[in-house]
């Protein structure tokens, strides 16, 4: 054992395995009884209390003379709760506006999509100019049929696609069976809505009959082939080939839907990453966080199919805003405003730290007692200044200060640091992200509709001819599956596509203006909170006065 061995042993405490040696001499009656914890270390609650009182009084003096800045935990907590409430308010508002925008966009596109389907299917539309197209539609059918044909079936299809009720409580096997059955029902609902738009099924029938979902029935979109004349191998093969031909339109619809969703997904990523949207660059001292998921409901599709619409897996990689540097630049520091370094004296020796940093509150001893680690525990950090002699001229007195800040409330500190001016901070929530997401969905659907229009026309003609042929009805007014469109029909289709895009752009502009009008600044939100608090105090005073 070295020279300081006994002192080290005394500081660490008596081991439970050491023998207890009673001292000799007269005991001091005023000396308090020494206490030990379960590990044999000496403890003294009275000394602890005295040290806390001394440190508390010292810190109070430092605060009174203006050297230390007191922490206002209540105000910071109120500020944090207020900002969280503002974020929740804007998130709810953004989700509501997003749903309104998607519903309005789908409803507007549904009417225009019906006119595009009839233009691709019937021969009588190629001689109608675009300016007279709506008048010609009104002369053929009523306004309710033009707007609402197939809409109930489409609404039920979207409900099954988004909600998928009763699936969460099922097991794995039953969940898979329910998923396959749900896709089959959604596919037929979408096909039924498209056939109502082209007047194959009457618009008065809101939802299809149950036989519509069973293949090879009289109402199914997969019409039954003629039965085989004999039960021979060749006749059975012919019947199977005709059955496959009957099911070809639905298989092509599924394939078209997958291809269109893939195109929409890829275009959405490329468009969304190039649009301005709010984001905050990570500071060098912060840990990198996971990318925010940009959950986007399915875009309004233009093909009578029911495959799952693309949902982007993750938000595009954060990039800097245009016109801003990639690095976090700091404002130039005024030399006259630089604070001195202060020596923070603790029980473990002096430690030099800048006064602008947060000081961690240390415990009064190294024991594991939880008794004194409550909310009333006072930091034992003492503030003292080590002023060194220097030839430089000292600035005017009264501008130096030191700060005592707790090591908690990191989120409140982030709200307090918004006004520091070191980096521009944006509010990122559903309300601020809604314009970019909705614009990306609208623009991503345009190339998918244009590229899939020829295949849509072929599939729709083939399906309608099979259904009408199985009923023995005439198909003379319908284009052959692979007949090219006349130039008049092509011009009408391009014009309707432009009208479709412009209508959705107007919807986006209206929602963007509404979102901008509904946004509330932090200053206005704080003022509203103060007014509400003052009104509550007046109500409490009035109720207290009336009680007497």
C-alpha cells in the first residue's frame, strides 16, 4: 500500500469484510452518529443538507447580482407544449385538406375519364369537336348519369383498398385469403364502374349483382364460352382456349394497372424530390435521423383496374434548399460580445468550460442512493471567475454573464434555439408538406395516363365486344380492338387530357391558398394562448366572485 493508501481506503469506505475497531478515548457527546450505507460507505444527511443550503444561497446571490441567469422551466415547458399543440393542429388540418384534395381530384377526373372512355370506344365521337364535346354528352344522357355513373362502385372499391376492414383480427392464413378475395372484389368493382361509364350496364344499378363476381355466369365480365360438343381431348382443349380468351381482358387490365402504378411511382419520386418542400438540415452535432416517410394515398387512376396504388416507401433524401449552402454557416461573432471562460468548481476538482454551454448538475456524492435524486435536488455547481491579467483593454463592465442551465429539456432547448439565427428552421408537418405531395401525385399521373391510353383502348374494346357478343348484341358502333383512332378522336383525347390536368391544377391552387391562409405563425399562436389564458383567469375570478 502506498503512502496515500489509508486515505484511499477511508474515502472508499469500510469493506463489509473488514473488522470493526472501536476507537479509544472519550466520546464527544455533540458528535453526530456516523451512518453507513449498505455498501459500507459513510453517509451524513445533515452535511448533505448544509451543503445544499450553501450552494443554493450562493447561486441565489449570483442570480441577484446578474452573473447567473435563472432557468425558467415552467415557461419553457409551456412553450414546448404550445409548440406541440400548434404542430398537432397543423397536422390535423393538413391531413383534412389532403383528403379533400384527393377526393376532389378523383371526382373531377372521374367525369373526364368517362368521356375519354367513350371517345376511345365509340365511333360516333370522332366527328365531334372538343368545344362541342360536353354539349354532345348532355344530348346523349342526363347530367346525373354523366357525373354519377359508376361512382358508387368506385367509392366502395376505394373503401376496400384504403380501409380493408376486419383484416387485422384475422390469422395469417385467413388474412392472405381475405387479401386475395379483396383484390378480386375490387377488380370487379372497378370494371363494373368503367362498364357503367360506357353504358354497358345501366347507371340505375348502383352496385353489381353477386353473379357479377363469379366467372362464367351470365353477368360476369368473363363470359362463358360455348360448351364442348363432345368430351374429347380436342374439344376440351378448345373450350379451355376459349375460356382463356374470355379471361384475357381482365388479365390485361391487371397487367396494365401494375405497369401504370410502376410508372406513377417512378415519376412521383423524380417529381417530388425536385419540388420545394420544407426540411431542416441536420446539424453536425446532431445524430442522423431516419428519413421521414411520405405516406401518400393512391392517386386517382384512369384504368378500370384495382391493383394497389403506389405508396412511396420513404421520403427522398434530404437536399438543401435552392440558394442555401450545404454547410451550416454561423454568424460572425462580435469580439466585444465574447464571454470569458469561467472556472466551475465541483467536488471532483476544477473544470474549465465556456459559460454558454449547459452545465450538468452533479450529485452530492458517488453513492447509488436515489433518496436525493428527486426534483428538489439542487445543483452543486458553483460559479467563479478566473480573471487573468492581460494587456488588452477590458470592455465596459456589465456585459459579462454566466448561465446555469439544466441538462434536461432538450426539446424545449430546441424551441428556444429557433431564434438563435444560426440556421433557418422550418415547420415540417402535414400542412406544410401537403402542397408538394399533392402536386407530385397530380403530375406523376399525367405520363402514366398518356402512355397507357392505347392499351386502355384496346382492353376496353376487347372486353365490351366479348360481353356484347355473349349477349347477342350488335357491336357495329364500336372500334375493333386494334383499329387506330381517327385524328378527330386523337385530338379529342389530347384535349380532354389537358382539361383533366388543368382542372386538377386549379384544385391544387385552391388548396394551396387555403393552406397558406390557415397557417398560423408562432407569434400569433403564442398571442392566442395568452389571450385564452387571460380569458380563463377572468372566468375563474368571475366564478370565484359570484360564489361569495
